[in-house]
C-alpha cells in the first residue's frame, strides 16, 4: 500500500512539474516566430536602405519588419503606422517586440524596429541600412512612442 501511495505521489508530482514548467504551445510558437523574425532580420545586416524596399535588394524600416515576420509565418501591414494598430501594447520589452518611433509623441509612428533583447534593436535606417543599434541611442530614444507584441 505504501508503494502504491508513493508511486501515485511521484506520478502526481511529475505531472504538476510538467504542467507548471513547460510553456504552453502558444508561448512556444510565439517564442519561435519571434526568434525566427530576428534571425531573418540579422541575416540582412548591411543591406542598403531603400525607401519602399521590401526585399534583400533594399529595405525601408517597415519593409524589413514585414519581410522578417513574413518569413517566420506572420503577416503584418506595410507601414509603421499600420503596424502600430496591431498587436498588444507592452511596457516591458521582450525579444521580437516591435518598437515604434515618431518625430514627436503626438504624431503617428514613422519608424519601426525589432527589439532583440539586451537593450538592442535591429532596423533599417536611411543612414546605415539594416543595422543593430542600442535602444538608448541618442537619436532614437527621444522619439520612442511605444512597443507592441505581435
């Protein structure tokens, strides 16, 4: 009888550990497509900036984000302003979140980047093409208006 109770207790502990420690399927899928989008964007480091560009021949900011998420299985709108209407607003950034920027806080977003973690984002900017920069960058930080999780 004691062996049966111990076995049942061990089985219950194993099940509870699996349920509470394992991420849900949606969390795992989310992590996967966010990581893939970052990986796709990184594979395009150095690609030139091209206004309206949506391919490795040249990207603008939203073109890079749209392309990277498309390759990871997610469809996004074409412009930063339209992307800003999607997803869930977040305050605490996670890798894969979209960061939005505007000339002033009252205007709609004109720039979008992908947060990579560790205070870094990947973007396509007219000055450097596809590049990685710090979120604390003196140019971008005062223009930051918020982030969304897709």
